[in-house]
């Protein structure tokens, strides 16, 4: 019987980690583009709200800036939050529940590539949300922001997606494949409202304004508002520290869920 010789070079050859991560990210993006429940909702809803409440109804000022400028920061945060939570939590819960994650573990792919792909995909959709809002505001809403401010705003909001990706991983490890979207909305919608993303915080009741300081969307929106000239409550350092602390807590919860799965699947 004929045998196939395997060269020592083939045995010792290490996988190209960058290539693996790139391909995993590529297919993660393509997968989410083909899921209208994700691609449409995470991109269309923030844009739709901005068109309705910013371009059509929002011709007044909010504080010392126009509503169209203010709402780019607010709905930009809303879009980033949705893209990150649904992009990580819903897909992770689904792939855990239907056994696809176990199949992934059986391949030579480094485990971190799986999670990195979800984070990068979420950041791509987050950036798309922000760019679309900026285009609409500039073209139809009379928004005039310097190029440097636009770049800083985009980078801040995309970087601010990372804590929500961490939150998504934490939810994904404890939610079921069919219950994950409802589970996400339990956090996503109340946090958005109480952080002043739908209605400016100054118009909300005092007790909600106090709650907002405990919520990560509030801190990210304040960073964004500070960049576009809307002023911010608290220092830049305080807001970043709050976001980083929140991300660390969520990563700890996600790690606990991962370790639990490892024990169960043995």
C-alpha cells in the first residue's frame, strides 16, 4: 500500500496567525451582512432616528449647538452600542447554543482569532454608523465640523465600542441562542434612554440624570459631545476610566462564562 511522505518542514510549519485572523474577520463580516436582522437594524435604526428627529424635526438648538450636531454624538453612541452588543452577544450565544463554537475549537484556529473577528466586525459596523450620520448631517443638516474633529469623533466612538463588545461577550456566554436578542434589549434600550441618547439628559427627570452617571453609554456620549462642542459633564479622564472599568468587569464575567463552558464540555 502506498504511503504519503510528510516532510519535516510541513510538520513544523506554524499557521499564519495574521492570515487566520483576517479570514475569520472577513467571513464574520460577510455573515453579518447576510443577516438582515443584524445588518439592517444596526445601521438603519440610528440613521432613521437621525433623519426623523434630527433632519426633519430637529431644527432648534440643544444647549449651544444645533440639534443635528448634538444628535450625531447621541445617535452615534446609540449605533455603536447596538452594533457591538448584537454583533458579539447574539452571534456568540447562537454559536454556543448550536454547537458551532465546539467545532471551531476543534480546528487549528487560535481561540483568540474567533473573538477578535467579532470585535473587529463590530467596530467596522460601528464606524459605518458614525460615517453615515456624519454624511447626512453635513449634506442635509447644516453640520460643519473641522476634519480633525470628525476624525477624533470617529476614533472615539469606534474605540468606545470595545466596552460594549466586552458586555456582548458577557451576555453571549449566559444567554440562549433564541433568547439572546431579547436579553440584549433588556440592557440596550433602557441604558440608551437613561443615558440621554434619545432625549437630551437635561430634559429628563432628576433621578434619571443621577442614574446616567452609572451607565457606560452616558460616558461615551459625553466624550462625543465634548468633541462636537456640546459640552460635557465631568472630565475626559473620568469618562474613559468609567468605560475601561466597565469593560474589565464585563470581561471578567465573560471569562467566568467561558470557564463554565469548558467544565461542562470537558
